[in-house]
C-alpha cells in the first residue's frame, strides 16, 4: 500500500525531517533523511543531536525540511468536542489569543486533540534553522502528525520520542507520556525506531497528504513554502543568468577571437603589401636613378664620345688594331643596391700593335690633342712574335673646369 500511495504527490527525491524536543531541559533534535527512489522510500539515516548547528555537519549542503516541535513550549490538550475549530479552541483554551499563538487540531469521532505554541517561539526556531542553512517548509505542533502512520501500523499503541498514543479502531483515543521506552516499527520493508516515528510520519504525510489536521499554522506553512519557492526561483534564475552570461561571454570570445584572427590576417597581409610596396618603390628609385645616370651619360657623352673616337681613329696607324674603345668605363660591378660607379673623363682602349715605333708615335699624337690631359699605358706585352697586346687609358680634360 505504501508504494502505491507514493505515486500520489511526489514533490522531491530527498526529504529531511526534524523533531525538536527536549530531555532534562536540554534540546534534543531527532532527524531523519529519506530518499524517494522510483516508487519506494528508503531511510538513508537517523540521527540525534543536541544543537541545531550540528545538523549542518550531517546534511553538508543547504536543505529543506519538515519540523515538528514537541518540547515544553508546545501544549497539547484533549477535549470531547468535535465541532468547528473555534468551538474546539474555546473549549480547550477559552482565552487563547490567536494573534499570539499557532494551533493545530486533530479530530476523531468522539474527541479532539489541540496543540498550541507561541508564534514568537516558532518564528525564532525557524530563524535558527535558517542560520544553519536549513529551510523549514512545514511546521507541526505536538505529536498529531503521527496519525499519518496509523494505516500502516496495527499495534494498539504507537510510541514517539516523547509520547505514547493509544489507538482504538485506528483512531487516537489517548496521548500519554513516554518515559523512555522504545520500540521498532516495520512499514513494508522499512524499519522505523519509535524515537523517529514523528519525523518519518511528517515525511510520509508530505508525500501522501492523508492526514486531516486543521489549524492556523497552515497559513504559516503556506508562507514558508512560498518563501522557499521564491528563494529557489531566485537561486535558479541567478544560476541560469550566470550560465547564460558565461555562455554569452564564451560565444563573444569565440566571435572576437575569430574576428581578431581575421583582423590579424588582414594586418599581416597589409604589412606584407606595405613591405612589398616599399621594396618596389626602392627598386623603382634605384632603377630611375640608374636610368637618370645612363641618360645623363648618353646625353652628355654620346656626342663627345663620337668626336673622341673620330679624332683618335683618324690618327690611328695601320699597325694598330683596336679591340675595345670605352668612354667613361664602369669601375665596379653593377649591383641593384649600389649606385653605378664609372671613371669620369676617361677613355680606355685595348688592341694589338705590330710596330712599337708606330704605336709610340700614335700615343704622342693622342696626347697632343687639346682635350687630352695625358695618356697612360696600362699594359703592353708581346702575345706573338710580331704582335703586342696593349691597354691604354686616356685622361681627358674636364670641361667643367673651363
């Protein structure tokens, strides 16, 4: 039966329930953790502590829980009235101020059991649990919630940590004091010690919602559940917001990274283009400079070189054969990164001579020309028996000095 009832209203996977009682004027808290697994309830642990802060060590994380208060701050009274709540309260506590007290009423066929507690005390206890990271979502007073177990226990008496409940035809007919007696109860395959029947009953009622207990504390319970839902909604909203923000930042990072890489690629391409452009400009400058030099040489030297060739060849004897005639020869090998260097106002001539006397006479004639500053024999040597190779340099007068 218990398994079938679990399908009615499951509201979670893990349940915590605490009975706050006392022993020898010292607080005693009886706790229980129950796990709903598929359609079954499994008791994970039972524990007894004497301080609310000790619960946090056991639960380890923030939890929600049912709380049953059975200490001396809760008064329970039996009256033989089963009419309205107001009539039952008037019979049990005629002068009870409902602005200051919470109450719960369990009605049977012949009588009612009323449990009351000051609101200020209940609120203080809730605050203490909240400080221990425990959200109380349901408050019950006294041992009335034990009736959630009556359908599963056939004994004539049911014990709790503080009380002994006498039953008749599955109804409560008396509530007495438990002087330390204990007993184990088996519900299906679950074994519940009598010290923890109330915490288990509160969890079972949360799942099945079968007890018929009334009272103004239900308004407080609705408020507590609403506060818990709001806190969970805020927590989840915050988590979702943070997750969304992180995902957005991650997406933006990937987009930025992609754009940055594209921009970086464009920058590199631009740098390559700029470098190539600068190289091209540099090459163009070198080429234009050399073109200007060549043009200058051509323009300024072409007519002169023609004149010099004509004058020198006219005086050339038949015994002299010219091989080269270079006006303003280049002095160094031409390089792209170096300016053209040439020997200004100089003519170099190479050739062969078969008569040394005629060669000497020819040099004297050249040296006597008005535009010649001097003639230098660079090389003269016999290549065959009757022929000599020669190389001469003719230094011309710089007409810029005139």
